[in-house]
């Protein structure tokens, strides 16, 4: 069996390697073999891929031939940052120009703190979109698919140290495939700026490459700049500044950054194209009051980063590993870093140095003030350090804590400040107490919430998981120091982050009558360091009171005094900048979910209780599934139904101007300019209720009553689909508008406010507030009920879905999108789905119904991408060829945007007839 294996990079690693399919455990895209030959699965805790090239021998049934890269014809990266929350969409269009199928492997490198929010592939005009599943469930899906004979590839974590994922897929000869990945993260402030980093390593020259980032910060932007980082063979980085174009708008609340390297510029970098990181650095204006609190749709995010405060004194004990493994470059780099760190101490600071091998040694018996003479003597002490012996980590930490105890026990009021231990080690404990749980228990008992512990793991031989857990349980953090030529700069850089404390014991206090206190993320912080930012997110309690005012206080300690920062904000309407079309929808909810998951995972990692770990796991899992995020407990799975199973035809209920979704409801300009609408189906024959023996699909002609639209009439609903009159099924959607005009397009969005199902002589009306059955029964969504008979019934599922079951073999679903919290910017609305349409006749029609059995496909040869990365193509539907463009629409069920093909001109050619054929006018 012969096979070709190629590597393509989406936004990441350049490394080429060949790989046997059997070496990597696939976990899930499920699709027929004729469509896709690889299962696809994104898994944060999967096995790491081995790096480097592999020889594929005949003994494994494979022979390695000439590696042939499929061509990346387009690489587009679109980023959006709204109030520190970043969402990035990476799209790569790949063409296999070979005369045979070729496997492409995509290596995707993400920021270390990012979560994947979506993944999709488009092949032959079919988009395979991922779902989030619990990890165990994803494995079951894969096993079932594999046992049924369907075949595939995989997406998995490349490395435990770096957030890298790989995706493989077979590309048919002379064909295109489009990969799209969406990931999200929160930008954190370090050393006085935020950093947005995009890794670009396509591994080849790309004819059309374009990066766009839109940043919206209501506090106002300052110091926006760009640079390109390229790593040399020796590990050193070369930085080029002023790359790309920056445009500031909206009184510096919005920035637009573009970078589009030409083919010539890519060649200048290397024969394999560019390889580096595009970096955007910026800062915002920082109020010295209670910070910036933003409320959007019932969720809030609070940013606190005051400036101009006096520096708080610090008491610090440096604990340095000088065991035998530190010999050579490591000890020399540690000395160089310590010279700089000691020189940066302020004369108000107190410090000491503890070194350890099989025993410990102190520079002084007590902490010393950082006078010039004491700093000089400490540097001399450091210069004489020599590495050798074992590693008594336990005793060194206990000694460091007791040095701080002696200082604080004898301190006067003028000596108060923050106290910390900074420990550097490159290996495992080998002397004294070596049991990790015992070390953890003893150190936590000694510190007793009095000090912060910061652990630096030097090189690859440390137990970083242990160091991180030990630090987090003691109000600190851990950091990896990579063993390369700039390790001394890494050490100095870390110290700079924690060197200048402005506040300590910081507490955020929110009013319980307005805020759901159990929803709050971390509200107590041991320290606030200069150049950083404290962030709290939470939910507001539902209330009917308008113009609500939220008043809160931040309490903290400064140099010698306690200080309070009051804040008073309105909760009714978000800042205007957050309504901009480039803003991330519901960013506050997404950021709250992101922070909550991060904190729950951290608590789970440091917990020593099995019961607590399980409870935290369930909370993480629930938030991950609800917010469609890939975390260590979930997997991203793409599933395509088997050919003999009916596919869903769905609309999310939103109407947009002058375009139509190829598989859903066609929203047109005449239906979306704030005009209330109504129309209905009037049968010209007597409606007969089908009997239980009815099995044959009826072939009765469908008649739709249509009249011209003029200014004398107004329309309030849309015919979604109708079925033959012998079954007597008609579904209409009534239009509602959102209450505010969006500034970017000066119009209001329209939605289905309620959906009406008419089945024979029965009527079911479903709205976000209630369900009415035959004008007799009214149900709220929190009812767990089912009503009806074998021919017709309706049930409420999970407080969100109303399932209408009609015999024979018809199930229609209305999906509820309710307004939560104090959200006055949106309206509740409904979506409509055909879950089971086997019992519908061949003459089923309507704006949705007409597509149930319609075969549609994108002509792959017609796909075009212009300089602005607008994608256009030709859609084959029935005997018609319809020009379409690819756009992205928010799918509320997935809480994210999805790619769709859209037809303009009021869906001319896509739908049968004209859009006005589906309307009936009534006088107002």
C-alpha cells in the first residue's frame, strides 16, 4: 500500500515530518469514507506527537515516497480583541495539485493560555463543523464510527509544554480543502502592556496571506505598536519594529492592524516563507479610581490597574539551587541574573539569599536592608557560588520561611510591606525530605498564608507540575525557565514582574442585592504589582428595575495606610464602543466563562481531596460544554450523519439584509428593515387528518396564497415550510425587532418572535415566554411536560426545545433563545428545525421546507478569493446556478460564528420563485 504524507501549517510550526497513521490514536471526525478519509478530533490531553522525521518501512505496509506539499493558496488570520478578550479565526485554503489524493497534516500553534472554540473543514462545498463533547463521550463516538467501517484522521495535542495541535485530512486530487480554527484567550497585562501574538509559520511561500486584527478598548488605547519576532538557529530572537499598518479610530478606542507580506517579502525571509510571530503591543488609559467596570447583557467585567501609587516595600528571600546539575552554563546564567536582580532592589527593600545542595547555607542570618554596601556584599557572595552535591529542597524552603518569620515578628509599622520567597531549582529533591506530598504539606503549614511563594523551574528535568501546585497553594505562581542562551534574561524578566508592588491584600466587594456572589471569579488578591492588572468577572441578578446603579468598593493596603477605591456605574447600557460591528458579541459572558474555567481548573489541580476534585471537574465540564470550549475535560468532535439518516434543516431565527443562507431561511432586505410582517397559508381543499395507517407520501398540489406587497400593507410573519394539504401542516414565523439600532448599519435586527405550527385542525404557538397548545393549554418553559396523542404530541426538553411529533415519522423542533439577566439590548426569539422529515411528502415547500430533499453543492472550480479574502463561488441547486459568497453568522446553539454560503438579491435563483411569493398582506 502506497501513501503520501504532507505537512501544512495553519498558523504555526514549519517542521516537516512524515507519519504513519497507526502511530497516532485517532479520536474523532466521523464521515463516510467517500467524503473524508480521516477522523478529526481536538483533544488537549492526548498523546504528544513525536517530533522529527520518521522512516516508514514496508513492514508497516507503507512506503515513504517523495513528500509533496499541497499548496496553501490562501492564509487568512482575523483577530478581534474586545476589552482584553481575544478571539482569532485562522482560515487556510489548500489545493492539492497532484493527480492523486494527498494527506495534509496541519500543525496549529496557539497562545499558551488559549482555548479552542471551534474547528471546521470544508471539502467539496460541505462544511464539517465540530461539536464539543465530554472526552469519554468523544471516544465512544469514535469507536462507534470506526466499528461501522467509516475511516479517518485526527486532531490532537502536539506537545504538553506548548499549546500545539495537529490535524490531518486526505485531499482528493485537484481539489481544495478549507480549514478553519477559532481560539479565544484573555490578554493579560505584564510590564505595562498587553501583548497579542500570532504565530505564522506556513512552511512555504503563500501567494495570498493576510492578517487583520481589530482592537476595541473603551478606556482608550495608547502606545499601540507592532513588531515581528524571528528566532535564530542559536535561539536568539531578531525583532523588527513597525511591521504592518496601524489605524486608530473612535477617539483612540479602536485600532485596526493589517499585515500582508508579499511573495517577495516572504522570499526575503527564507525559501520556505516567513517563520515568526506577529506581535501587537498596546496599553490603555488607567483610571486611579475603582477601575473600569463594563456590563453587557447581564454579565460584567471589572478591570483594576491604578497608576501613580507609591511603591510598597518588599521583603524577599532568594532560594537558589546549587546542586551538581546546575554546573556549567546554568550556574553562570543564574549568577548573571542575580547581579542584575540585586542591583534593581530599592533601598527600602529587605532581602537575604539561601543556597542549597544536600544542606542549606545563608548569606546572612537575618534579612538585610538593600543598601549599596549590602548589595555589593551580596553580589560577592553570589560570585563565589559553586555547583555540586544533592538537592534538599524541603529544608531550603523551610529555612526561607523562618527567615521571613523572624523579620516580621520584630517589624515596626514602618517596615510593613509584602513578603515573598523566590525559589530557583533545576531538578528533583534528592536529599532530606524527598516525598513531594510531605514537602507540600510542611511548606504550606509553615507559610500559613503569610507570604507568597514563586517557583522557577530551570530546564527540562524539574517536576514543573509539583512546583506549580506548591506555588499556587501559597499565593504565588510558577514559571518555566528554558535552558537556552537567554535564560538569564528570563530570570530577570520574571523578577521585574514582581519587583514593584503598589498594593497588597486587595479585596473587591460587590453588593449582594445586585450581584450573584457565587458567580464571581477571584475577588481577593495578595498583591497588585506595577504594570499588571486585576480582573474580576461575574453575573448580575435578574431585575426589572431600569437605570440600575452598581456601587462597589475595592479595599487594599498601601505603604503605611489602608486605602479604598469606590466605583459607581450604570448597568443598563454598555459603552457605545462595545456596540461596534467589530466588537465580540457578548464578550463579557465569554470572558467570565474563560476566567471561571481557568480558576476552576487551577483549584482542581491543587486540591488534595478526591471529592472536591470531582465536584470541580463537573463544574468545568458544564461550563466548557455550555460555552463551546475545548478544555482538558472536553474534546472537539466533527460528526457527519450517515447517508441514510435525515439531515437537519435549520435556521437560527435571525434575519439579515439582502442575503440568504443556502440551507436555511432566506432573509431579504424587504423583510429586515424594521417592517413588522405577517403571512399565512390558506388551503383551498378540506384538510383531512391522516390515519395511523397512512404510510405513503401524499402527492397533493400545494397552493400558497400570495399578493403583491405595497405601502398599504404590512407583513408580520414568514412561511417557513408547508407540507401537502392532506397532512395539513403549515409553519410560520412572526417577526420581532431588537430594541436598539446598531450604529454600524443604522438598522435593527429582526428575529422570529414566535413560531406557529398548524397541523390539521390543531394549532401550536411557541414563543420564548410560553407554549400554547390548541388555545387550551399554556405551558412555561420550565415545565417538564408532554401532551397529545400518538398522532400529534408536543414535549418540552431541557427548558429550551419544544419538540412537535407528528405521525407518521415527522418531528419538528422550535428552539428557544431567551433573554437573560438585565439584557435590554436584545429580544428573545425562536429557531426552527426539521429533526425528522421522513414522513413529509415530496411536495413539502416553504422557505425552509423546499430545501429538505434538495441536493445542493458548491462547484469547487468556481471558488474565488479576492484581495480582501472575500470568498465567492457558484451553488448548484436543482437546475439553477446561484452566485454565493461565504459569510459568517452567529449560531446561538454553538455560541459562535459558523461559515455559511449566502445568496444575495433577495435569494433570487436559490428559492423557488420570489421572496414575495411567501408573503400575505394584511391591513394594519
